[in-house]
C-alpha cells in the first residue's frame, strides 16, 4: 500500500502514466536522436493541458518530432505553415456553397486545419495580427468563430508553435499577451557531435520506421485530469509565488541585480503553469506528490518568455533565459 494522500486508483494511474511515458520515449528514440529534454517538456505540456512554443534554428527536426509524437498517440495532426498572406479562414475554415439534391444550394462549413488534436503552427510569427488572433482564440477557448457561428474543437487539443530566432525579416513578433498563453517556451538546441553522427546514419538510409500507437485520445484526457489531482505541498506553492514575484523589477522582492536587466516580469499565469508543470512532471516520473526538483525543472521554460529584458541586458548578452536560471538557483539555495 502507498503512503500517498492520493486514492489508490490514482496511485495506480500514475504508475501507468510513468510506464506509458517510458514507452513513448522509447518509440520516439527510433526516429529522433537526442532531444530528451525537449520530449520531456512536450509531454509535460500535453498532460498539463498547455501549449508550447518551440524556439530553434531550422533543421533541428522540430516538425518531425511533433508529427511523430502525434503518431505515437493515435491523435490527428495538422501542420499550418504561417505566411504573411495567411488569413484567419485559412486556419479556422470557411463556409462553402454546396449543391444539394433537388438543385438547391446551401452553405456548409468546411473545417480548417485547426480542427486536429495536435496542431503545429510553423513559424507563427510570420502571420499578421488578425491571423494570430484567430489562433489565440482557438488556443485559449478551444473554439473558433466563423461568420458569427462558434465551433468547438475536439479534445485533446494541443498547439505547438515554432519560431525561427535567426531570421526576423517579414515577421510579426508575437505580443506579450499572446506569448503568455504558451505554457512553455522550449529551446531546441544543436545536437552533440555523437548525436549528429547518429542523425547522419539514421536519416540517410532506408525509410524511417513506423511507430507504435501507445495512447489514444480518451486516455490522454484521463491522464490530463489525473495530473490536476496530484497533491502539492504548501512550501512548493510558496516557492512558485516567491519565484514569480522576484521577476518583477518594480517589486521590493526583486533582487538588486535584476532591476536594471528586466523591464517586465511574469504575471500570475506563470505561477499557475509552474504548479501545473510540476504536477505533470511528478506524475511522468511516478511521484505521487510534487517535489522541489519538479518545479525547478519547469521554471526556466515557464519564465523565459515571460521575463522581458532591457536594452542593458541585451547589450551585455544577458537573455531572459539567463535571468530565469539565476533566479531559480538563488531561490533554491536560500530555501
């Protein structure tokens, strides 16, 4: 018997989720070389019912990883390539005039690519504000509005957007309010030398293997509900709140070194995502309660797009990622 405050059914479900996560990672390893941290953060977002923004240069298999993740989960997948001429109806769908029996005609709604369980919004910052707003409504409300009528999206619904950090011509940077809707900003870095040799071997030979279906939609939804029930000790709630409050330069709680480096800090949504992310990570690793290491692991991807650095920080080569990392380390030592 477990000493966990969770009911025995939930304890068994967390054990099952842990096994499923290991299987999921093993399947993806057949095709994706390295990127274990990226896979972990994607899984945390999915089971915490959040959306993720992936940041990385082209050619790091972001699209391949996301499409194969959908394949292992038997979920529908669609990819939207964002361009400056993309209109909201290109995402949501539109009414099409159809011929009916008897010669009559009527408008019928044709669903757009956003009607999928996993949606890859490729280079989301290339689309104009009106199109980004349509995507934002879908992410936030799990609904789309077309010609005054509202359509509900299927669950689970998971948006993974990518941004290219090195080419900014012809882009429409995401406003802070939209960035805040993403649970994580996931950095996709270059592979190691050994990983790059393995990539060369596995991707230039025979066709890539098909992956086994590990999960289906209703099970994903059940695990998402399970994650919300994972207990959190009081000191973890306090740590999350203290960490977020320290990111705000106007606050008395912000450390002196941070004030000249940060123009705006994180809002209350960061606290919510720190707790939800920590709950999901705890469950993925078979823990029946959130631990300090869980919140430490999710702090950087939660904070890095919510902490706006100043010109002083940029001129010194200090990124929001560096600020978030230092804050976490300092607060952990103090605790």
